[in-house]
């Protein structure tokens, strides 16, 4: 693809429309010409204006442009995706069963790990995610091998997405004696320090959290801990984490994945920890599970950054993943009854790292000249429709490069 | 006792003591009450001289509270006065019905004598008004009613009473409509029934029949409603509608009403408003073996709530001692009403709303002209009386000493 | 009372009457008891042998004798009993309650002995002859409360046996009280106490470790308050169990409250119950009615020792409570719908330290020749009635001496 080109007749959102009672009735959009140059948006013209330079033009016939998505929690290193169908085994002993299973399974999957990871990346790209945060197993059985496979796969996608790798001690940082391995992983390409259930897996909340913090500070890296532990146990662990974050000065550098315990708490209890997380800049990543959904609107209201992820596509833990973060946003909107125009449009922020074409007040916020050209082109009249109707992705662009779909001579469905 | 006499040295509550806007105690003072023809006709402060030759009784500083109301007992069911026996386990409520029908007629001590034993205890606890349910069903005819009326007749100058003609075995199910009608003509002033859904199997027909009987006899209603969750709340809503239709606001009570405690708080609020608008009151026995109605919420929304003992040593329960003040203490414990004001306000649930002080701390009882019915308690204030289940030294009904004694008083050992 | 005497006409439970293979009611019989030096030396059915003796004879007037009760969770140092009435200040959580208490402690310490004696008398009149009391050990009053309580307990020598738990009410780690705890253990506290390693000390592992460490150092039993709810409490209890196992402290630890066991699923609490039973970890409960409580019925079924207590009452925490252990057992029976004769009779063991009068076939387990002559005399026809009807306690006997009430039935019953 050439370094500079125009996308013409792109639909952008301009604002909300209102009725006489000041209720929002719809989204006003307009058509624009967007110039992409050296991976950035270098010019935005209304269709009334003419293009004067000779660079190639691609007419997208009114496709809606939204920021590209972020897949903030996936495990591309261990999957059945890309291979033959295989259901799960029953987990008689809960998580312990899965851990034992992995000790045998992961070495078996290793030969196919890189190829399958690449297939997952293709899937995620097709759905519009151009940033991936993947957790990678670091454990005594597989050592750093999954990490190697992950890095190899991701290196090959350098031009298509950005990524972060979390060194993830799935079998328990302390429980499986993986501290040294995690340190090694950090020196060998992992970007974040991970962890899992300091209480029920490591059986030592304090020491587990302190160790994670130590390794992170040592390597000047961020943290992303898997926390499933329920009700007050989860709450207590989160509070300890917040305190250690403050002590270390690691504000804004910590994420809790799942934070399932929040689903069990009363509103005052959840509000308390939400405010604490907001103060310490601790973010939460959720898969919006059907049966134990955490109070995302409450967290958001209190200023906690919430992002979404698929966790898995199809593997030994669950066969139900889809990989489509727009679908995930739609599920969030459905779960929390975000049924009207504004809340639907705003729900996009949970999969774009906070960016939406219009802000909360309906003022244009994106795109701006100078922004990186990370774009999804959708068949929808506005982002509210895109979320609600899980709009078809026509093309995905990363730093100006089309990484999925196409922008040249195709049939539109006449939006 | 004399027709007219001074009751001297009575402790009365005068107000709340405050420190920095917080209530820290109750202010009381010693007063002399002139009892005349069953009413309080003069109230003078201790220190003011009394210049007459009227007889004097000395209350020796005992605290006076309005006499209590026992809002829910079954004088005909109690085994009090007969020998000890535990309950027989039964697998269903119907089984217990059949058991009761068999056992009661076979007890050596007559219904009248057993009712008298219980009345003695209720009176000694401070209850000078009794609402008793009396079982009406074909096998027993009006016998229970007659026996209970006989017992009450012997106590007519010691307490007041009302009788609920209670179709224990189902108004429709046991074919008791005619008998209940007769009972209403023979001295029962209230119509009672039980669980239109699970006992009568026809909510609408049962409730309509209940209301018809009430309107026909110009009688109040007191329905036993145990039915749980939304089954219970649905029944309550139907009853509210029928109550308004009949214009019977202020004349209907729901005993137990467990369903209100089973549903969500939002639904409970909604139901409370409906109950208040229909003038329906709730009677509770403060059970500890299942969820009970949220008395705090009901009170907040202006629904009248009162407390009764319900089963006292009978076929249904081997427990119970008839002490209504103890039950008020249990209510306070259940809802954590531990401060001075909350504890003293709890008294209202066993006195039909009468408390010495109103919620702002103004003295509202006793007033000249009030009935001379009071309980003399060994306590420093009503908060203490409720929390510590203080000893009832004497009960005065319409000017007459009907229980306990003003003589031979030992200084109490702190209980 | 005399060193040696016959106690005649004592009603004792002697068996069950079965009907259709179900226990229908309790059989009792009248006995004569020979008591010497505080021990029951002989036990005879009153009807079989006419009593021939020159020694002193006391007539129990057919009162029912039951094993004496044990108050297994009290705070003798906190109560206002003996002082004028005072209600409580509501607070939103435990930490706020601790702050309020801290303000009062020094002032209350002055009247410690008086208030504790009042409480002891109240417990005695209900039939309790043993008390396990927790005593605050914290920087606000040091070991002063311990001194006052010990003085009060000394005055009840011969009437009430006791165990004192050194209780770091304001948090072992939170108030850095290990040193003070050591002092308390040296000064006569016999158990090491503790409190909410998670919710108060904010470090579950370290807090539990320090507590068990102290217990091992002083070769003392443990009784820890755990209010922490849900899976937080569950995790704490599991951690404690593993430390107890490691330290070899079987049958030497108790958990007071353990609310978490009622918060989690019955499957989870049953699983933990087996572990508690194996390690002989007991649960002390106050049978609260304003929050979820541990599933005592299933804990008991799994072999966990459960005992009841009144907790602190008439104090800054709660204005309710009566100190009546029989009432507490009745409340337990009410909570679990134990209404029939057998179920009611079985509730007694939770207030007698496990002592039952009859086994499940009706064979007498208590009293036996050789037992201490310590018992409660109740105006009831059987234990089931005593529990259901909260029968009057006419008298309490400890080691052959009457320490409360009297055996003269008329006057004894009137005194209540």
C-alpha cells in the first residue's frame, strides 16, 4: 500500500439530535474525506471541499469510521483454535483440575502454539482489534516456551497491531514456585507482571502481592493480576493491592483482570473499592460474563477505567469465545440496559481504551488531525447502531495499513 | 382499689438529654397522678403540695409506661396450665392441622382454664389489651369461642380484649363460612382466615369471601398470611385492592406477612406504599427462624406495625412466655436499634403507637384525661425497659391494680 | 453446706419413652444422692431403699437436676452492669466501634471489679458455673482490665471456674500488642485470643502466625474472634486450620462467631467442617438474630464441637442480653425449629460443654458416681421442658455447696 492516500465519503459522527423535550433522538453524521499519511490522519475535509493533491483515493461510500478496538485480555498461547474441534473435560476439582490438565496439555500443544496464535490474531484483527494484551503461561512445566512461541507469532504481526505480553503464572506464583521464572520472562520479552488469586491459589495474600509488586518495580513494568476470588475475600485482596500500589508509587500502572468478587458485593461496598481504584488509577478488565457480571457502570461512574477482553476463543477452559470485541460491547450494553442512543454510542469506549467519536455531551472528540490511523470501517449509520446491531466490519486499518477487509472497489450494502 | 386515689412518686419521661445535638439519655422526673374513676385527672410535679385527704398509693419511683397491647395470641390453643409436652414433628402444615384437631379436644385441662393461665401471664407482662384469634371450624363448632369468652369474662375488669373468629383450617377449605358468620354474631368482632393461596387454593375467592363476611358483620379483618415471596406479596396487593373497594381502610390487619421480607427492597417499598394507602396494618411475632418483614422500612413509609407473641406453648411451638416487652426487645435487637431514641421508640410497637415522648422528645403521655392504664416498671427509662426487659412490678388497668404489687418491693439487683 | 450429706428427692432423667420408634417423652425418676467432699459418692433410686442415716439430709423437693452450664464467650470487662443505664451509639463498622470503645476504656477500668462481679452473679443465677471470658489487652488500658477481672473472679472462687482469654480487641498487629499479650499471659491469662486478621489487622497470614506463635510460646489454647464475612472469613479459617495442623495444636483452638461459615454455600462449610472436626477446632456462637450465623446444626453433625456464649452485653456494643444460658439454648432451638422432645433435649449439650443427661437410647450419662456434685436445680419435668419453657432456676450447686438460691422449693421459686 502507498504511504499516502485518501478515504473519500467516510461517515463521521457530528453530534446528537434532540426533540423538544431535549431527549436525544439520534446521531447526526456527515460525509468527509480523510487523508492518511505516514500512518496518521493528516487531513479531514468535508465532502463539499475538493481534494487537490494527486494521492490515490478510495471511495468507501459512506461507511462509518470508528477508532479501532483493543483486545485487553486474551491467551493466544494456549488454544484449540485453528485445530480440530475439541470440547472441554469436566473440571471436577475446579481450577485445580485445569492446572493439572495444563501440565500435560501445554507441552502437547507446543508444536502448534505459534500457528494457532497467528490464527487467533487473524481472527481478532478481522473483528477490528489492533491492540492485543495477551497473558502467557509461565510455569515450571512449560517454562518459557509458550513465551517464545507468543513472541514469535506477535513479531510476525508487528505491522498489523501493537501488543503487550503479560508473564502469567497460571499455576500460582508461589504455589508453583514460579518466581524465578517470571523474573526470567521479564528479561526475555514479557512486558507486564501477571498473577492469579493470591488467596485461593497462592494461599498467602500478602506474600503473593508483595512478590508481584517487587518484580514489577524491579523491571519497571506494569501489572495485570487475574482475580476471581469471591465476595469479601476478593474485596480484601483488592484493597491490599491498592495499598501496595500506593506504597510503591505504582499508580496508573496496575490492572485487575475479572475482579469477579465485585459481582458479590453490595452497592456501598462496591462503591468503596471503586473509589479506591479510581484514586490509585487501578484499571479493570472484564469479559462481561453472563452469570457473574461486575457492576461496570458503577465502576465507570466512579472513574475506574474498564476495558474488555475475550479471554479465550476455544480451549480446555471454555468453548464459547467469539473474538469479537464489538459483540462484547453489545453484550455489556444489553446487560446494563443501555438501550438508548447515547449510552449505546458511549459503550464503545470500553473497547477503544476510552475513545469515542462523540463525547458524553455529544461534542465531536474523534478523529483529529494527527491521530494515528487506527480505524475500523463499519456498515452502520452511527456507533450506537454499530454496537447494538454488531455491525459488519468492512475494513480494519492499522497505522494506515489495511490489515483486514478492503477499501478498494467493493459493493456496499447501501447504508 | 379505690375509686379515687393519688398514685405518688411515679417516674415519668420528660424529654431527651442532648450533648452536641446527640441524644445521650432520657430525662425523667417524679410525679403524682390523681386516679379518678379509671382516668388520670391530675398530674402534679413532685414537690408541689397535695392538700387533700384522698388515699395514697406509693409507686416508689417506678417508671410508668402506657399499658401494653398483645396483638396476636391464640388463647384457645395454648397448653399453659396443663402438663409439659413437646411438639410432634409434622412434615406439612396440613398434617399439623390434623394433629391439632385431634390433640386439643383431648387435653385434660379445659380450654377456658388454659386460656385463663395464659391471660394471667399476659397481664403480668403488662398487656392490658389482648387480641386473640379463636379457631372456628366445623369439628369444634363455636366451642373454642365460648370457652375463650368465658375466660375473658372473668378478666373483664382487668383487661380489654377483642376476638378474631379465625378460620384456622381454611375459610373455604374447611367449609367454615357459616360458622364464622355465626361467631361474628356471637361476640367475635373480627374476621380471620389464613393463606388464601396455599390453604384455600383460591386467592380471589378466599379474599372476596373474607371481605364479604367483614362488611356484612361490620367487622374488622385480621388475615394470617405466611405465604412466601411474590405469592405473599401478590395476595397482599389483592387484599389492598379489595379493602379500598369495600372502603375498609384502617380496618384490615395482616398477621406475619412474611412475603414482604422475601422480596427486593425496591419491591418492599412499593408494597409499603400500597399497604399504607389501603390503611392495612401489619402484625409480626418477630420470628428468628425465617426472614421477617422489614419493620424499619414499613415504619418509614407510614405503615402501622404492631407486635404479638403468637404461639405460646402449644401444638405449634413449645416456646413462648407471653412477655410482650421481651418481644419488643427482640425486635430492637433484630434491627439493631441500640441507641437511646431508637430503643425508646420501639415501645410504640407494643402500645399501639403510644410512647411517653414523641420523636422530638416532647412529653405526650400521660395527659390529663388519659385512661389510668399503665405499667410500673423497675427501670430508669423506656429505652432501658426495652433493652433490659425490666421487671414489671405492677399493672394498673383503668385505675385498678390488676397484677403485681406496690408493696414488698425489693431493690432490684441489676438485671 | 456439710462436708458429707444425703441430698434426697432429686429428679433425674432416667430414659426415653419410645412410641412408634420415635422418642415421645422423657422418663424421670427420683433419686437420693450421697455427696462427700464435693463428689457424688452414691446414687440410689429414692423408692428402692428407705434412707437410713445419722448424717445430715437435705431435701431437693423433687427439683430436676441438670449438668451445670458453661458461659463460653463473655467479656466481663466491658459490661456497664452496676453502673447507671446507658444506651449505645450506632456505628457503621467494626473499626468505628473500636474507636468509640477506646475513648471509654480508661474511665471504665476504674470500676472493672464491681462490674465483673455483677456479671458473674447474673451468670450464676442463670445456672452457669464456668465462664470463659475475653479480656481486652491493648495499649489504651494495658493489662489493667485483666487485674480487675482477676480480682472479681477471686471473689467467686468456689462458685465459678473460669478461663481468661487475652484478647487484643483493637488488633494484634494494628496496635502492635504482642508485647502486652506476653505480659498478659505471664500475669494469668490462660488462652491466647485474636481478632479478624483480615478486616482489622489487614494481614491475614502475619496476624495468624503471630497469634499461633504466642500460643505455642506459652503452651496455651487459642480462641480467636472471626467476624470477617464470606470467603474472606472462610480463607482465614482455612489458614488458621493449616497453622493449627502445622503447630500440632489439635483440640486446642476455638473460633468465636465464625459468621463466614453461614455466608458461604453449605457445601463449602461442610467441607471445612470436616477439617475443623479432625483438628478439634471448636466454634463458639452467640446465636445472633440480626445476621447470618454459622450452620450449627450441620457443624454439629460433622462432629465439630459447638458451644454457646452471650458475648459482651449491656456495654458499648449492645444493650441487649440476659446472661441466661438456658435462654440461649432455647433461642438455638427456636432458630433450628427443634420442637420435639428429643431435639429439645439435645440442645442442652451446647451449654454444658457437651455433657448430656441421656444417650440416644435413653441410658443415663449424667450424673454418675464419681462426678463432681455440681448441678443446676430447675423447676421442670425434664430438660426438654427446661429449654423450651426457660424454666426457673431454683438453685445452683458447686462441689456440694449451694452457691445460689435454695432447695426449699416454695421460697426458691418465689425469689425469681
